[in-house]
């Protein structure tokens, strides 16, 4: 087979049967006074019986702010953009929930045509960690990892044999801490963007041409490239062939 010729080949590829995105707004259950006790560890010289309200009202600390972020189960930050191709990464999970009897069929009408889709349930769970920081951005108090979970239902083209490919492409966390002598409450709201695909391996017959490697680009060559003297192709080897 020459370099420019094509041939019919059979390849195995990952076919996408359906693909949707969804933004989720998740409000975690407020964490109130009793549950706040022991949630935060603070690197401060306070009495053991001081609560979070006493720490926040300490005038020596100045104004404090509350930050939260997606973390693993040890409180280490997770960058979703760096790891969004992994279904599970350090505690962040996005997976299908198996249903008894498989995925139920659902009849829907699109542009006047009735089609059969499948109902797919997806579990998204992970952890967030809350930091209390001072004006200089220094962490004053750090919470233990706080778990969250949500179940989402999708109508997808998901026949038997397809698999869910799910990842979180964006994550934003907003935390507000109310701490007074009479009321202590931590409110956390999450925004997640999900990328949901149903996939399966298929074999395809295609018209293809064999690939050849390109010439490598090498930086900083020290040795000169030897140039051969020019030849006379009209005489040799062409003249030799004619004599035969």
C-alpha cells in the first residue's frame, strides 16, 4: 500500500450517544450551634471553652471573612478544571445510581416526534472545607471537611450497554457564618456545572490512510548536518536502467 492510497479499515471508538450539561444550585443544610462545636480548629491562644462567636468577636483579629472551597476528605483543595476528566478524584464522586430493573424508558415528544429515552439517576458527592481568614488572607480557623451530596435525574438516550461519563467542570462555594452570643449558624451554598455523557465502545468501518510520523523538531543541535554533493539523475541511475 503506497503512502497516498486509502483502504477500508475497522476501528474501535468511543461513541457518544447523548450529551447534556446542567448547572446545579445546592444549599447545604445549615450547621447550627451544637454542630458547630468542634467543627473548626483555630491556631489561636483562646480558652478551650471559647466558642466560634468569641473568636469572631475578638477585636485583636480585626475583620474576618469566610471562604470555602471544594476539597478531598482530608481538607485539601481540589481543582476541578485540572481533574475534570476523572470521574472520581480524591473524594469527588459523580456516578450513576443503579436502578432495579435497569433504566426506565420514558416516552417524550420532540418537535412532534415521539421518541424513547431512558431515565438516568446520577449521584454527585464530595466535601467542602471552610476557612476563616483575616485581612491579610491568613487562615485563622479551618473547618473539618464538610460532606455534601445531591442526586440528579436526567432523560437521556441511554440504551443498555451504554455507560455514564460524568464530571464536574465548574465549582463555586459561598459560605456565610453567623456567630453571636445567641445564634451560631453556618450556611453553605454550592454551584456546580455537570458534563453528562452516555457512551459505549463501537466498531466502525472507515476509509483511512496510514499515518506516517512527522520529522522530529530537535532544539539546540550542535553537530552540523552533513550535506551530500549534488547528483546527476539524468545520467545516473536513469542511464543505467535504459542500458538494461
